[in-house]
C-alpha cells in the first residue's frame, strides 16, 4: 500500500465529503480512491469513514487521523517544495479564486508576470463572483471583497476598492445631464446585487474621503447582474448609467467612451483581502506568489 497516497485520498475525502469529489480533485478514478480508503482502514484496523447515500463523514477515529494527517501531509509537501526552492526552482500548481472583474483586469496579468519569472508554475485561475470555502474547494489563495470570516483563514488586507458613477455620452445625450443626487434617483442604472441594497439604496460619500460620512440615495436599477461583460455592454450601449469599479472603467474613461457622473461623489468603497487556509503550511510557491502579488495588487489603479 502507498501510505502517502492513501492518506491524501482520505484527507481529501473528509474535506469534500465525497469520494467522487475527492477523486476529481486528485485526478484519479473513484475506484482508486475507494481502494486507498479500504486499504487505509485495513492498515489501521479501524473504521475511518461513515458513508451514506449523500455524504461521507469521518468516525471519531477518522476525525483524529484527519487532524494529524492534513498537517503532516502539508509539511511533507512544503519540505519537498522547499528543497526545490533551495535548488533555485519555484514550481507546482496554484489554485486561485478571485472576483471576475479584478481577476480579469488585474490578477490575470500578475499571474502571467509571475509565470514568466517561474516557468515551472501552473495556475488554475477561477474567476467568479461568489463566496468560496478555500479548504473544501482545494484552493490555495482567494481574493475576497469584505473581511473573510473563519478561524481557518489567514488574511492580508490589500486596500479599499473604489467605485464611481459613469455613463456613456450617448446615454447623457438621450437623458440629459446628471448633476444632482435628485437627478441620479431618476435615471436607469445597471449594477451588481452587492452594490445597491435590496431597498434600492446606493451609498455614496464625498470623493477623496475614504470611509467618510455616507449618503443614502434612492436609485432605479433596471438591471442587476454579476457579469462584468453585461455591465460593460449595457453602459457602452447607452442603455443605463451605473456604479463601477475604477479599475473596470479606467480604459473607457480615458478613451471617452464613458464619463464620470457627479465626480464630487464616489460609491462607498469595500475592503479587499487576500486569504489562504491556515490549516495548510504555506508552500514555497504559494509564499512566492503571495509576496509577488500583494504589492502589485495594492498598486492597482482604483485600490487605495
């Protein structure tokens, strides 16, 4: 029996609660994982997992083995990568999750720069606007809006994400100028569900005063979406105005395809963090990427 492989299959099965999901994460077949688990239970002489039609969970003996094994396996991986690092190589696979806009407009470029310096690094870059469980989904790092919660996470604050109000010149030609907060309440907006409250209130503050006194403005969102491409097409097509990240709008503002509305105001910013699981030792490739990415993300236009 390959004890290390059996323990990896066991740990991943516990974390995922599923033999099928563990097999997918480990890039092996489901029967292979089942065989590893059976051999491991035979080796220790105890039942480690309880199986039902929908869930696999550890027995008390399995939970004890999991707590010890996950740290031991992480130490082994870290030690092996440390040797490679000492030989001048930063290599391995990174699984990174980030919001779609920040990921596509900034993090993607950072990843490419890092890979140019370290050709032995492979990256799974997952860009989507949802909350993720780093351990359950086998992620090394995640960029998150809002302070992450959970004792199993280590977080590094990157800064505040600025958002501004914009519209296309064609929208203003059709609807007229937007020069007061009252006028803002009367126009059509495209937005994400996270920016405008369920009561259709937009929180603004004076520009240049991060986390200053806030102003709630009733607005009229005609379209809510978490797809950056949809927001961009709606804005550029002149169908609506909207609050967007400075990073998202920078190129279109510079080219005149979009213009600022009420430049004396900004949307109340949100904090952005880099998070990684504390239950794993930080592998050299994760540490190297973190040290590379944090200053680059902090220097991003629209993050203060």
